C-alpha cells in the first residue's frame, strides 16, 4: 500500500469512525471510542470469517453521488448488546435481532451514514446520500455471504470499537467498484492517470527578421467586475423550514411512539416561530391560516445584508 492509499484510508476510516463514535455515544448516553485501520483486499469467503459465529450485515445502498452498496459486518452478540444499550438497558446480549431491536439498529446506521456522508461530501465537494439501510443476519459460511453480498472483492477497513460494556471490531467492506468511485471523487484516483503530461522539450527560438523593441503587455480595459453582483445566485433553490420547536429523545422512547402520542417541545406557546433558510435562522414570526392552508407571518427579520452573509 503506497502513501496515496494510506492517506485515502485514513480520511475515509476517520470519517466513519468519528461518525459511529458520535452516534453510538449520543444514542446510548455512554462514551464510545472507535479507531480505524485499513485491512486487506478479500473475497466473500474471507469476509465470511471476519466475525466468529452469526454475523449482522448492515447494507447501505447509495443513491446519490456514488453507486453501489457499502456493508458493515459486526458480531450478532455485540450488535444486540449495542441495541440494548440504546434502549436503556445495561448491554445484555440476545440470540437474535428482530422487531424493534432490528429497527433500532437500522435507524442507528442510517444516522451513522448520514453523518459520515456529510464529511465525505465536504471532502469531495459533491453530495453523497443513501436510499436505505438493510439489516441481515448471516451464518459464517461463504455461501451465505455471497447470497447477501454477491461475489467479487471487498476492501476491508477495521473499526476497533470500545466501550466499558462492549468491545469488538466492526468491519467496513467496500466492493471494489464502489471503492474506486470514492477514490476518484475524493481525488485519490490512479496517480498515473492524474499526473499531468510532461512539458514538451524546449526548442530553440526561430531567428527573428529584426529585433523588435520590448513592449508592455496591453492592460484589459473596461469596467471592473462587480463582485457584489448576486444576479447569478438569485435562482438558486434553498430549503426553507418553519421551526416551532425541538426536543431530544432516547431511542427507546422513540420506538414507543404511537398514534396519539404527544411530544413536548422546548418552546412556549406564545414564543415566536423561527424561519430557517438552508439551516440558518433569518426571521421570526407566527403561524397563520390563509385560504385553509398554514402560512408564516414574519414579525422580525434580519437586514438584507445580514441575510446574505448568513447564507454564504
């Protein structure tokens, strides 16, 4: 593995390790630490024996920016322990992962992928997103893995996971095609392909008919560019959100919600409602009804200059 690959795996592994540590810690209320290390290139037969016993496979299917399926491999025992911690338990292991436990693990890795993809998107300058997460259990047999993962080669990134009640290694498996796409997007494609063409050999100048006097290059004339011109930006679409309030919930409480459940928000009934554009607060107001539809009446708003600065 050359220095080019080492840097790529450090950045990619760190993105997933930091995202998983953050999400796991937030959902369980306990501190998790994850450390990534590049593994080896392997086939599905080798991937089948990365974990002892039954393995939980988490398949994240990309729909934007990348094409392919990323796979997490973790032991069933530690997977159920993680879910028990998220549901308010002490990390008890279970013999299977079903029902609410399976849904909780799927939502956990949805959040992990959302966080990791944001980091990778920032590095690439392009949005990466998945469509869904699938949770599967596979016996430690090559045939079972090939059924769920397909054949071909996978690049392994090992994520050493540590918490007081739980220590394990989660393996991140990149199919070769997905790996090559991500390398190109992050600027780590084939160095030979990216190397600039060698400059042509210097040639002796042709003899001049007569020596010409040195002349200064002409200076472009015309009006200076107006850097404050926003015309090119005015048609950009931005997400607009009216926020009445927010709250935080444990995963266990979230899974107990049913029709009729009431969520108490962190905002009093007479407090102004917030208007966020592209995630930035620019105005406050109140919710009204216009022609049978909800609408937002602005009562406070930043100046035009402040709005522009907040969105840049």
